[in-house]
């Protein structure tokens, strides 16, 4: 899902939620805003989660990995997938999160 499509879907959800809340004001505002946040967060994160964990279409996964290769985690993952162990070892220091860095280090050492 492209960014503009994600924004359009988010806008449609926001308009529909605002209209629904205007017609049903008995719902507490905190519950409404928490629910709206969860829905918008789900819409914005779903494409990445689906592509990285559930997709069986390797062409789409590869395109996603190439588009995201400017991020160190995806760059190291792409290097490992393509068998470039030396490049992955060099880039692993760029990963800021310790758990991700350790997971990639285990993948390299294994």
C-alpha cells in the first residue's frame, strides 16, 4: 500500500469516525479516541507487518526490502538474504536497537 493510499484510507476512517461519533455522543471521548488511535495505527502498520511476516509473494517482499534498504536493519537482512556476509557484518554496527543488532549477529554467526 503506497503512502498516499494509506493517507486516503486514514482520512476516510477519520471522517467516518467523526460522523459516527457526532451521531452517537453517548460514547465517552476517551474510549472513542483510543479506539480511533488503534484503528489508524492498524491501518498504517498493517502493510509492513503483512509483507514482512505473512506474504508468500517474494517479488513484493524483495521490492519492499529494496525500498527499505536505507534503514540499517533491512540493509543487513537484505545482505544476509543475498549471501553477502561480510557486508552484513560491516553494517551491523549501524543498527541502533540492541535486540535487533543481537538478532542479526546471531543470524551471521549461525
